[in-house]
């Protein structure tokens, strides 16, 4: 019997999954809640063993990050299935990079979710369209091959800092920061993802998981 936790800030989604898992007779829901913090508190307060599988909404409404949620849950000892509308590719890639076992679309039949729980609960890889698409997308985005310094400069610049402030923050010359941004733009053009403006660079940084939507929004320049 696979022990399952459901974390989604939409109660109707959780209730539907609870009913479906009960019908299967192969798994049991041990926790259902709207936040990762609530689940971790439940573990501590009840001295419970971690769920075998956690079905996790990609984006919760409590301000937490995908990487933080997946990392915290895997560290607690569970395998993670992302349950998502899958309309934010960079967030999907972020979840996979943080250690999620796979992805099931919220548009898929609910029996597909139940089947995925069984597969992951048995320690088998979850091979589905969403997983393959996200992995392929990750390869495509990785083709930009930004260096560590270029990523640092891009992250700060795209978050809204002027180039001089970026240079000061990183302890490098202004000319070096400017050269890094120029190289970043060239690399994005080479992989078919041009970023001629600062707003475009912000989009690329968000797509590649270097920046969150809540980070500072720059004016174009």
C-alpha cells in the first residue's frame, strides 16, 4: 500500500485525488493540505514516517518556490510527482532539476495520476509526455551555455540593477560587466532566443530559472 500525501491549494483537486486513490485500493492518502509547511509540521507533530509519494501542485499560492518545495520534500524522504497544468516550462524544468520524479498534467485523466503514484511508489521512472517535453526543453535552453560569471551578471541586471551597480556588487569592472551582458545577448541569439532589450533579458533569465517573477522588474533600456 503506497502512502500518499496531496499538497495543492485547491481543495477540489485534493478531494478528487483522495476519492480516486481510495477507489484504486493500492494507495492510501495520509495527508491532504495546501502547503509544504503544513505537511512538514504534520510530520513533526505526529512523528509520522514520510509519505512514499507526494503529489505536489507546481505553483502554490503561499509565496514558496518550486525549488524550495521540491527540495524540502525530497529531503524529508518522499518521491515527488508534480501535478500541473504545465503551462510554465521554466518552472517545470526547475522542479525536475530540484529532484521531482516526474510530471502529470492536470488535464490528464485522474486515473493517470493514480497510475503515476503506483509507478513512482514502486521506485520506477515515470515516463510520460510531460516529462519528455520538459527534458527536451531543458536541453534546448541549456544550449545558451552561459558561464557562471555571465549567469551572475544576468541575474542581477535582469532583476533591475544598473550595470554599474552589478559590477560593484560582483567586485568587477564596469567594462567587464558590460562585456558579459554583450556575450549573453550573443549566446541567446545563437540559440534562437534573441534578447535585444533589458526586458527580453529578464524573460530569458526567468525562463532559465535564474530569476523569479517576484524579483525586481526593470524598466527597458
